[in-house]
């Protein structure tokens, strides 16, 4: 068992689910929810209240693997914030480092979901999860984690740097899954990757950091920045290296996508949860893929997160 800090966002996800009114319509190369007219009233089949956010989703994976998990994030003292705390407590996640911000609401996403296709559009008011400059890296001195897992901090590279330096100072390893706002500052972001032990990005994100069009090219270049690099490519699987072994892998199972929200969080946190449990590199990639597959087959960003000890079947994965 490891002690893992999950640093990132916490959101309440409100799903508006319908089987026909939200069906996507294609105009040129763009798909839109074509049946929702301005000024109209639309009857929705059902509504579902869930908890999400990259930091929370990842923390749930770690906790279900038996790791001592601490979540650091921002919420407010409102019903959405209390719902998040309730889930953290239910999962056995330490919420004592959660910051309750004044004059802010807890971040909330409204997700328009077509139940037939699984296609969705997400409307997000980030609220308390909009900024992270109040995070105190000295919390790591008290926690003494084995791993620091970081999802997007909305482009706050200064806070990222403070936490990366502190983690290295106390001997903690770092896994990082950057977001759009970090990638918008690619030149400055690459300077921080020297602190990162495991970098997890998708293909389009990788192409914003380094030159290359195919996975092998992108992996070759990113391997100069972090000792372990994972690049995912949706239904095409992905590629990964730890400096010793390199694998090209497919998907775990071809399942009907019910809701793709949280798939990336499930993959990254699933990989780290396995590595922290002493699993080999190849085994960790298989579990990461299985975790992501399970999440997209269920509604919500974390309902499908797998627990430790499940027996998994093999999947297409080849050493290269």
C-alpha cells in the first residue's frame, strides 16, 4: 500500500439524459445537438446527480486499490460541496486537506447526454475549482506521500512548480496528466517535466508538446522529458515506455460507450494504482485500460472504477 496525494478539481456533475431530443446532427464536419431550439422547452427523460472532477475521480481509484489516499482540492460549503465530501468519506479518502472557499460555489458541470449514442456536451462552471493558487505545497511536508498525482490545475504552472519541487524535496514520485490550459503554455510546461516520473497524455496532447505525427515519433520525443511516458489514442489503444520496456497496446474490450466522462482519469489513475501496488509495467497498462473501459460503460465519471484484486483477461499488447 502506498500513500498517494491526488491534486486537482472537484465537481458536481448533473446529467440531463434523453434518448431523442439530444441526438447529434452533423453540419459539415461539426456535430451539434440539432433538435434543441432556442426558446423551446424540452422534456428530458431523466436527471442524475454525480460527483466528478479529475482529482476526485483519480482519488477514488487509488482508494479502491487500498492505498492511503489524500485529496487536495477546492470546494465551497454548499450542497454540491457536501455531496463531494460525502463521496470522499464513503470511499475512505482523507478530505482533511480540502479547502472550503468563501464567495465561491462548488464547481458544477451540466452534461447533456444522448442515451442512444453516448454523445455528450458538457457545460461547466468551475467555481471553486477555477483557480488553485491557494494550494499550499507545505501540506506535503505533513502528509509525506509516496506519490503525487496531478491532473489539470487550469494552467497554473506556478502552483504546479511549487508542488513538483516540494514533492521531489521530500522524495515523492510524481505522475502528471496535463490539461488544455497547461498545454497552451507548452514551452514553459516542458521545463517542468524534468520533475515528472510518469507523464500521461493522449495523442493530440502529445503533438502539442513535441514534433511528430505517429505514436512512435511522439513517444520518442517525450521520452526525453520523463522516464515513463504513456500516450493514449482512444479506440486505437496507445503506446507506453518506462525507459526499459516499450509496449503498443489496444483497447481492453470493445464495449458500448454509455458515457465517456472520466475515461482519461480512470486510465491514468488505474496505471498508478497498479504500479504503487508493485505490479509490473505491462500489468499496470492492462489494468489502466480495463479501468477506463469499465468507466465508459457506466453513467458517471467514477461509478465504473474497478477495485483491487479483480481477475482481468489479457488484451492486445505487444512489446516493441
